[in-house]
C-alpha cells in the first residue's frame, strides 16, 4: 500500500512538472518580445513590408475572393476542422488597429496574439519565428497602411479538443521551437545560399507544405522531403528527391524561371503551387530569386533519379491497352502521340517526374479537374488542361494514367479505379467551397 501511495505521488509530481514546463514554454518566454521598440514607419518600410507580404503569400490567405484586401475570413480546411484567417487591416475593433509592433512581433516570433492567446499553427509561426525583427516591423507597417475594414471573422469550427488552449500548448511544446533557424546544406554556405534559406524557410515557409505531417498535424519543419496536403488532396513533392521535385541538377536560371513564371524547361507548377507563384514568387526581385534558386539547388539529394527509360513490357495489361485508345482519342492532340508535348504550351509526358512519381495525387487531380499554369508577367497566356471528371469514368481514367506511367520509357506502377474513386470522394468537399 505504501509503495502504491509513493508511486501515485511520484506520478502526480511528474504531471505537475510537465504542466509547469508546458506553461513556461508557452507563456514564460514571450515577455522579451515587448522590450524592443519599433522605429517609426516610413514609405520605405511600408514598401519593404508589401514586398515581404507578397513573398509570403500573406494577402492570398487573408483575403476572401472579391472582398477587401487583407480583411480575412478565408476558410482554411484542416483534418481537425475549419479555421478562418484573421483581419490584418488596421480596423480598431476587428483588425490589428490596436496592436503594437511588439505585439505583432510576438505573434510572428512566438505564435501568441496581442491578448496573449496561443495562435493556431495554420498561421505558420513555426516558420515566421525565424523572421528578423526588422522584417516583422516592415510587415506590420504595411498592414497598418491598408484601408481599415470592419469585418468580423467567423468563429473557428474545430472539433474538441483541438480548439482549446491546452491542446495548443501541448502541440507547441512538441512541434514548435521559437527562433528556430532555417536549415542549411552541409558545408560552407555562401551569402546567396544563406539568403535563399531565409527566404525559403522564414518568408515563404515552404516546408509548411513540403514536409510530411503526423496525426497531430506536426512535422519536421527543417525537412523538405514532401508531404500530403490532407485537406486539399494534393501532394507537395519532395524538394530534395531527384525522383520528385529536387532541383540539384537544374541550372540556376531554370529554377529562377520556374519561380518567376511557373513554367521552366524541366517542369511547371500546378495545384496550390500555382497560387504561390501567381500571388507571390513572381514579384520577387532578381537577387532574391537567384538566392532561393541557389539554396534549392544546393540541397543534397536524398535519392538518385528514377530510370528515364525502360523496356516496354512483353505483355501489356488490358488497362494499358484501353488507356492507349483513350489517350489517342482525348490527349494526343495536345501532348503528342509519343507523349512529347509541345514546347511552351503542353508539357511532355515521357520522362516527366510528375507522371511517374510514387505519389499519384497530383496526377489524379489534374486529369479529374484540369487546371492552368500560373498567369504571370513572364507567362501571360497559360495553356489549360480540361477536366475529365464528367467525361471519363473511374476505370477509364485509371486506364489512361496507367498507360502514361508505363509508356515511352516511363516505368511506374499502374493506377487502379479505386484510386480514382477515392480521389473523387476526398475532394468532393473542396469543389463545393
């Protein structure tokens, strides 16, 4: 009995210590944020903030289509419920009109609101924590320069207990490190690579998408190994794998072109990345684009490239035979009878990593729902892909994709009708929004 009491007491003491640690981690370290005094805003600072807001795609997330810029309210679907982005205009009641620069810095650096509440990590403070105080003040100056808009954001719709401060405190203790620095490639890094790391990690927060998340929505923010965007049905490919979207063997100029226009000789962007280029990276200046390109090129590859050519199988499956017939009927006019594509218009399918990746979500989404490459100054008239969700059934789409993945030297696994059916089911909610 005495041993049982001692064990219970020890357990209680341990829980109290853990609770104290979680409380200190989330609330005790943020007081230093209020000590620094921001310089007075000026036109140069506001312009700098506008530039950073573009680079970080802030306005796109904090603006509902057709509504006032930065007034918030855009729904962000997560596996735990729906969040609504905040009003960043200087309205005194519904925006940041009563915030100080120090409070804004605390939000970016520590993930806490002006009133002390812990913020939800849909706001990427896991990455903005690496922003300099100067850049934080510039962003604050820009948002304060927007016309104030009185717009009350809807209440978040999260399942219990994910919306509680206690749950957020535990999540942050597990997955958030205030002041975490961007990862650098091994070996000495020149100024361009260091600047590119800062832009990629802190400003553009690329690993918020390009890393795998666990069941609690946490991940290794220092990783760019790719991750599924669970609520959107897209896969953000690995930026360190030659079999996915690694760019170690790309010329820097081609990476710059991709970030500026969305289209390059070695590939083009699609899905959520289209918005990132359209709203963000196309507006970066040449030195910053080259810095990001230098960083992405310097990242060490985690695996070798997949074979670009493979012998055709002796016996083709019935799905591939059907897929060839459908491809010639629906696809060959744009992508070529041999999957060669049309330069500057339609991408080649032969030897295309987006076609042969082990993760097929993006390929399925593109064929089902179509889409466009970004509309940018360097690519003002993008060619589109028509949707086939209503034209072809699950078996037919699976057959076409299986043909693409096993023809012209491509050597990837076939796609099943069940894969198509699951994709339709998982993305049906997105289409209704």
